[in-house]
C-alpha cells in the first residue's frame, strides 16, 4: 500500500487522497458521459440499472459495511422509494420534489425500523429486517387503493425544467448524477466524526460507548441515512422499470443487495460499485455465453441463480474481502513488482471470537 | 359444524403446520447452539429431503416407511458432507459471512433440485393421504395427525438421544464449550459434522411429514423464514422452545387467517417475529446474557 | 467533601442474580493521585470499573465525580464529563487505523451538526484539523508515529495496549481508568508502561485509577492502594502497608496464614 508522506493535517481530510486520482476519475467520468452518444440504447439502459444498484449498494454499504448492521430487508426501502416516486408523480408533484421526497420518506421508514431494532445485532437484526422486508412486500401487494396491488403502478415520465427525461438516456444521466452525489455524500460521512462513529460501533460497541458515542443515536442515523440513499435508488428504479410491480421487491432483491456489498468487499465504497457491477453484469454475461454452452446446461432455467450462488459461496470461502480485496492485492502486486510477497495480505489468525453473549 | 369444533379444527391444523416450522427451527437452533452458525439454507435442505423421499417412494416405488428411512439417511449424509466440505472452512469468520454463505448454498440447492428433479410442483401420496380420523365428532385429516404424532415421536427420540447416549452427551458438551470438550478428548469437528447431519435428518423428517399436505417444489424452502419466527419465539437457544414456538406460530397463523381480513395470514409470522424481537428479544424461554469486558 | 477530592463512591454494590459481586465499597480519589485496586481474580475489580463507566447499574450506592452525582448518567455521557477508560482485553477498533482509533477518542469533543458533516462544511474541516492536531500530540507523547496508518489488526499486542492508552488520552480526561495495563506485556513493556503512567500523572496532571495484578508496577506508580476480595474492601493505604496487611496476605495465599 502506498502511504503518502504526511506533512499537513489537511492531507488526511482532502477529498482526493492522491492528486493523481483526480485525473483518473475525471477521465472515467468523461467516458461515462460520452457512452450514450456512441452506444446502443440497450447498453445505456443496462448501465443505468448498474448505477441504480450502485446507489443502493452505497446506501447499504454505509449500514452493513461501515456500521456493521446487517439488513436483509433493503428491498423494502427500494420499494418504498419507488412507490413514493410513482405515487407523487401521479398526483402531479414536480420531479425535482418527488425524488428528494422519496429519499425523505424512505429515510423516515429507515428510522422507523432502526429505532425498535436498536438493541439487536448480528443475526437477530438480519432476521428482523428480513421480516420487515416481507411485511413491506406484502403491504405493497395488498394495499390496492394506493399501490395498485398486483396490477402494479405505471410511472409517469419525469420533467425537469420543461425537459422530458424519458427513455434509457434520461434515466442514465439522472442515475449517474445521483450516484456521484451519493458517493460525495458517503465520502463526506467517512471523513467526518459521523463515519468514525459508525466504524467504532461496527468494531466494538462497548468501547464506542465509553468513548462517548451514543449507540442508539448513531445506529438510528445510520439506518435513516442508508434507507434514504436506498430510497433515492428506488425513485430512479421506478423510472428505470416504468411500471412498478410489487413482486419485484421481494426477499431475493434484498439478498441481491446484500450480495452487492458482500461480493464487492465490506467496508469500502469501491466495493459497493464493484459489487453492483458484478450483480448487473453477471446475467448479461451468462446470456452472452448461454448459446455456446452444451444444451443441457445452456437451457437450464436455474443457471443464473446457481452461478450467482456458487460465486457467493466461493467468494466467502476464498476471498472474504470481496472483489475490492482482490483488486487491492492485484494493485499491490504490480506496485511492488518484483518485490511482491504473498504474506503481505495473509490474514492474521484470529481466534474464533464468540459473537454469542455468554 | 359449530364454532367450537371449527376453532378446534383450526387449532389442530395450525399446530400441524406449526410442527413443521418447529422442526425446521429445531435444525437452526441445534446448529446455532453447537457451532454459532446460522443455517439460512435449512428450509432448502428440507426441500432436498422432500425430493429425495419423492424419488425413493414414487419414482423407485419403495415402501413408504423404507423410503422415509432412506430419505432421512441420505439427507443426513448430505448434511454431514456439507459441513465437512464447505462450512468447516469458514469457522472463525464473522457470523454474517456464514449467513451469506448459506444463502448462497440455498441458491445452489434450489437450482440443483430443479435440474435433478423438476421445477414443477409434484404431489406426494402417503398411506395417510385423504383419510380422516374421527375423534369424538372432530374430523381430522390423517396427514395432519401424522405430522403431530411424527413430531412428538421425533422429539422423544432426540430427547433420549441427547440425554442418554454417549454421543448425545458429547454433543451437548461440545456445544457448551468447544475448547473444554476438545481437551476432554471429544472429536469436536466430527461432532459438528454429526450435528449438521442430525439437523439435516430432522429437516428430512419435516419434509416427508409436510409433503402430503403441501406440494413439493423447489421453493418450499422459503418456509424457513417462518421457522425463524418459531426459533426466535423460543429464544433461539432452546430446542424445546423452538418446537413450542413453531406450534404457537402455526396456530396464530391459522387463527389470524380466520379472524382477520385476507392478507394478514401471510405476514402473521413476520409480525409475531418482529414483536418478539422488539418486546422480548430473549424469547419466551431464553434468558439474556451480556457481553463481558 | 474537600475540594481536592476528584471522585468518590459510597456504599457501592451490585448483584448478579444471587451473587454479590461488589458490596459496600466506598473510597475517594484525590486530584492528581494514582489509586490502584488490587485483589485476586473475581474480587470485583473490573466490575467496579464497569460500574464507574456506567456499563452496569449499581444495586446500591452513589458515584460522585467533581461533586456531581453520576449514578444515573448514561454511559455515553461519561467520556464527555472527563472519565476515560481502557479495557482488560483490549477493546480497540481493529479494522480502523491507529489514527482513526485516536480520532474516535476525540468524539466527545466533536460538536459539529449532522447536516454540516454530510456536506463537509468548512466548519467541519476546521474541527477535523483541530482533532488531528490533538491526536498527533498523543501520538508524539506515546511515540506511536511509525504505526500511525497501520490497521490495529496488524499491530502486535504490546503496541495495541499503548494505543488503547492513547485513545483514552485523546478524550482529554480528568480521570483515567486503567484496567490491567500490564496484562499481556513483557517485562520491558511493563516498565515502559510504568513510565507512561508516571508521565500521565506528572506531566498531564491526570488522576488515575488502576486495576492491576503486577505488584511491582503497583508499588512503582501508586500513591494509594485498595485491596478487594469477594467484592469487599480488605485494606487501604500505601502499597507497602497494603502488601503487609495480614488479611491481604491471607486472601492471596489462602488458608490460615
């Protein structure tokens, strides 16, 4: 790992840790802005979907990767955001209000589930959020007067300053903009006391508390913030699919979201982006190679979920740091070449620390 | 039929499906107590058990009881290998990594079952199908009664196993203190694999008991989510608690389907679960313990 | 109560189920002294720390800090009042860097609002610079410069112990609770720890309450010592007085000595 020589306190809190990063990310941004000009509609739409999942991934990463609170119910927040967006637009509320509103409503929902689950951690929280997710999913199905029930809800095209932001390109640019905003927000959180409090709660609640961190307050903030960001993703998701169906927001979606942060690499924003790439590109690449596979395998209806499950299992067994961990190892390998030593990343043998309180 | 009889009927039906939740929860709790892992694939192991039993009884035409026994054995062996090959490698990783691992395994199991058997629902007939027993005017389906009786018998057998046999006592020791048990010469790793085998076997029993009432299909493992409610209600550390919790969840679910507007039945178990976690996180039969610093 | 008493407890007691872990403990700690608590395993020493940092609720008794009753204060407010602690088995934040750990120690001095943090306003940046300056002072004081950017998980045990001390110092405490500062350290590291405790008392003027087994360290740094057994006070006085007390000897050696 490169550690820049530190001469100023400002160095630690700069937005760009390394000056060269500014140019690389700038180039990436220019490339991303240019894609819709040169690429077909299909790929623009797929990339927009990737951005939306990356936004949700960043939201969940703050909660699970940084605060250490597991949520298996984030599909609920995506759903609440999406339905808020669709319902408000249908009532004629302008787009520049509906999107922040869907973040706000979802944020409150996050606080509402965060407060009663304050005392829970680990496993219990996972189960509680799983239940919360299924309850919200059922409500979206059965509350027909508001959500349209099984028939779903059409989403009106958004207008911003008289411009119709419709079609894949509109969603693409909106999602890119929101993704940039969300990353900026997350980086701000992580370099201020708030982010450090999250990390402290993740690593040791008892000593976080004796360092003056109000566990209840910060866990609630983390839930609210994570839910609000996921709600933003939900609002964009509504425009992405253009017709909301309640069964889109089920347990499987929650598992997909958690897989994003897990396979991407817990505790890093890069991980959230990598995870979203994995999640969205996997089905595409399977579709591409499907025709070349032997018939029994290529026609297998469960091919995608089984590969998905297999990668998840292999990742946890052999690369618990996720794609981001692998990426750092590859970077370190080239940086130190030929002085690479395998032990640099060897995990320390940690004794099985009981998470069961006895 | 008068109201009291109908109510009683509902309670019995609820208790029957509750027994299934309880048996799946049994598997969660047994593994959790011993290894601190939570097996989110328990419901899907049950699904595999159901398909295995289907193969033995309907495809190979074996006698119901022989097929039943073989299905238990095969599923238990599967559980044993699952631990020995996969889960043993992630010991010491955070609890949540194991949750994700088992979720991933569940995906593979579902796809594997779809490939090996079918993605369609299949029916499952037993000697009890479409027969009823008449208990003093109360008419009950034999398949429901078989679930209740089967659960009782299984619990009795397992109780005797854990309290009377050498192996059972060794398992108790290993789950209370791994290190101490290891120093006393108990082969803790093999014991853990055997515990996975037992919970897979219990899941197979649940599967065979459940199969005649519901259909067999690859998604029947989602029942596991309801079993969480059972386990949590029982305190997540208590095996009898898990079974009793399952019965309570089953009965409440049936009654809410009868008394509350449609739609509520689907979420009853979730609401029960959330309520218990929020109001009494230690469950009905557990006790709270704090971390020591 | 005289002005030089920083902290006192009266008739402190706690029960876990039927067990009286601590019973009828009263003592006072003067400003600027090092007050040690010794006793055999299970005597209730760490329990007293957990009571002071409000992780446990006492069954009986009151706690006073600077004349103020803190028996009902929530645990996360304790650091802000000026009481910091370390833990027997190290409770650092292993997946954060050393510097981040120290900065978390500065948390109780952070007064920036939620939304200004989300936008990282200049006020937040200024406060961050100040926190970093203070954290660097502690790093310099304890000589931790070369580990500044290492993850705690990659540091050896002895260094972690010092980091925990540093994190407690970052809260700028008036009263420092050290729970077995020498446990797990070798002889040289323990000697180093003794110098630091001395520096903390003399240079920084911080009052220290210390739970410790190593009698050499206790004699070297303590002004007064309190011996506990089965949750009750056996003896109180200077290190040599307490070590010579027949009750204390009996508690350690056992039998009828």
